[in-house]
């Protein structure tokens, strides 16, 4: 299992990075980001896509489908926030275990987005956040694959299109993983390392 100190360290780093920002004049920040008195726009998105691990983790796993549901808020034209759940089935392709084995990834993430709205319809954006996943491996994959918690730092880039109250979009998300202890490199006792890369489409509405 991941050590509590590792998760606390991630939170501490995030607080350390964010703290100086709060020392800046809020009026200047709001002006530059387009924050003005206006009704906050909110909505709900659903997503589907494909992806998988990179690095050493990719050597023994494959590409798997994902699905998700996300609550979104747009407090200003340039600024957005997402809070959501993502589930993913990642197949195991490892000679040490039998065929048909997989890993269920259950993730919760918070993501901040930044990007302009172009011609009132197109919304290119980049985003960063924090996430936590529980990896649930097939029983038959033991003892080589363990159930474990995994910290994630999602970095996203995408493009949304708006038609009235409806949204559709595409995005790619690269997730930096913390302290993986899911499995070992075959023939060694070393933990397999890697990141996670997913691509997906989204549809949803704004209210």
C-alpha cells in the first residue's frame, strides 16, 4: 500500500505552490483572467475513450476502455473547474498470469482549466489537477498484481464545441503517477514504473 506520508507530501507541494498565488492582489488576478460579476455556468459531462499505462507498466498491460461523468463549472470565460469520476478497464498482457486478466481503475479527480472562448463556440483549453485511483486487479492475477491506491496528477489539453446548451469535445490527458506498487518488472523485485495516457470524447450540457 502507498504510504500516507507520500499522499501528504503531494498535498503539501500543492499547497506550497498555491500559497504565493493568494498573496497576489485578487483584483489584478481577476481582471487578467476575465473574472467579473456574472452568473456561474455549470453543467454535467459524460465521457468515453481509450488509454493505458506508459513506461515499464505498459510492457505487461494493454490499452483499455474508459468511461466517466464530471460536474463542471465555468466561473469566468477563461477559467473552468471539473470534479468527476472515471472508470477504466486495463487488460493485463503478462506471461506470468493467465489470459483474460485485467485491472479496474476507479478514479476521482479535481481539474482546473484555462482557455479562451473563440467566437462563442470553440473552447480550447489546458488543465491540471489532482486525483486518486484505486486499482482493483483480477483475483487470478495474484500474486503478481496487487490491489492498490495510486495518486495522480492529471495534465490535460483539449477542445470543446458549444451548440446552445449542448457541449461536445475531445481531450488527451497525461497522468503523472505517484509511487506505483501495482506489479514488479518480470525477473526482478523492482516495482514497475510508468504514467497513464488517455484520450476521450465528451458530451454534456450547461445550465
